[in-house]
C-alpha cells in the first residue's frame, strides 16, 4: 500500500475505497462461481440451471453496483450523481431485460405483427398466440412438417430479438401469399393443351380472392409502395432438361396452402388420366446408335 501511495499519490481514503472495490468484485465472482457449482450439482434440468444462473448474475450485478456506488459515494457531489451511477449499473446488469421491454413497446407502437398473425423470425415460422412484456409465443408451423402445417410446439421468443433479426409477416396488410406448383411434362406432350387445362384448373380450384386481394392492396398502398399487378391465377412455361415445366401461380391464404394444393393436384391427375397426349416427365437417359450393329456368326 505504501508503494501504491508513493507511485500514484493516493490518499488513505482512496486506498480504502479501492480495497473495498476489490473485495466487492472478488466476493461477487466467488458467489457466482459457488452458486453455479451448486446449481449443476442439485439440478438436472439444464433450462432451470440456465434461468437460475442468469437471475443470479443479474442479482449479483445489481447488488455489486449498489455496493460500489455506496463505497464511492463520498467522491460524488450530490445524490443525482449517485442515482446516475446506480442507473448505469442497472442498465448494464439488466441489458437483456430492458431490451426485451423495449421490444414489447416497439410491438405495441409500430405493430410489426399482432396476435394471430403468421410470422417468420430467425428461421422460426408460426402463428403468434401470445405477447408479453419480455417475450412472445408462436405456435410453430413447418419445420419437419410439409406445407407449413402445425408441429404442435410452442416457441417462446424474446422481444429484444426484433431489433437484430429479420421479421417476415405473412398476413400484415395484404393477408395473402403467392403459391406456385410446378408440373413437368414430356417434350412429346401437347404442351399447348396442357397449359390451357392447367390454367383452367388454377382458376377453378384456387381461392376466389382476386377482388378482395386487389382491395386490400389498394388499402395498404397508402403506407407501402406496393403495385397492384396481375392477381388472377396464371401459368408460366419454361424448359428443363427432362421436359416442359408448367408452373401454376395463384393467391391463397397462408393457412390454406396445403388444402388448396391438394385440390389442384387431384384435378391435375384427373386431367392427365383424361388426356393421353399429356404425360408427366421424369429424368431419363436416351441413347443413339450411328452405325448398324453387326452380328458375328459362329461356324
């Protein structure tokens, strides 16, 4: 201590404060370590260990901040400075919590989604079923289940993730999504007839929402630069290695995609049964011989 006093010209009071600060930091780190060891020994649930560990860290940080502020209070001129230091310590200790609360306010004010909307965030898709101060909950769809149907899992997502993660809303404003179905037919098929039949199928079996979708687009165009475009079902044609690709494109409710797709596939298969000039294609290999094959006779 004498060496420190000589080198840095510290007063005895300042030395005492530094020593007290060191004790607070060491005790806080030691308590955090011991509590962590006890948690791992007594609890088998990793989630419970994680949550308790985080709460312990928050509590120790808050207590340590208050203790350090109390140690150094004599160095401050007034109570406002003390409160500012305590507030800064709380902000650091509860950064994630405050971020989640700010996310909750952001959802209420800016409305990136509402309860009932289908969203995708950080690779997770689902319908929002609950919104709370620190997190929101979605009923998961997709993942290992085809056509974005429910998996049965509930995913809890911290509100703070809204500031750092891309969010997609399936149903905000427009409330419909474009869906495409690709059908590959052989080069020998009558693709003119196939295009006509598939367009009729798309117009007949896809939801009749063209007028409603147009009205919604005109409504949300007040806030977003969205063009009306073509909303009726259509069929696009392209060529692939194994045949002619006909892609049916139509609007549908995001929650009805699988049912609509099933109806259209049934109609397509029935059309293929009724039209012998249209055949589904699949990868094939063709060989060509340039010269006649010789057959050697044996005596």
